[in-house]
C-alpha cells in the first residue's frame, strides 16, 4: 500500500457544480484521520441559511477569492482575498458572500496540535 493518496478536484470555480452545496470535503476523498479540510465556493449574494458552532473543533478559513462577511458571535467581520480567520469551537458563525467567494476551511480538534513544521520533520 502506498504512503500517500491523491485526488483531483478540478478547477476551484467548478466545485459548485461538481460537489453538493459547493463543498468538496477532503476527509472522505483522501481518507484524512487528523483533520477535515473543505474546498468551497459561494456565489455572490449567498448567505448560509443557518448559524452553527462546534463541540471540539476550531476552524481556519483561508479566503482565496472574493469578499464577504462572517458573523462571529454576533459581530460582523469582513473578509477578502488573502484573509485568514481562526474561529474557536464555541463561536457561533455564519457567512455571506458579497462577491463570488472561494475558500479553504481546515477543521481540527482545538489544542490537539503537538508537533508542526520542522518539529515533526525528519531529513531523509
């Protein structure tokens, strides 16, 4: 068995047509065991129809394209291409796209990161 797995999502702007609700979840596609990563598109004018929070997982939103507003615990936070927003599990969140938006969301258990970067690397 190989020590890797790959998948092809296609062009990011086509995720809305190729995946349910404009979200490609890599947990299922790659068999992830340490986090959930989704690649997402939201057309201009779309607002998530609900607010939500998490029990254990923090999220990091990395915005690749577009502009919009995240509402976090009732406070509006503007985002644009290049914005990165960390959201703690208990924060109530929703989002609205002011333009077409493309983003990656990484979700992992809060305070679970033990090693990272060169601390987890080994030169071979």
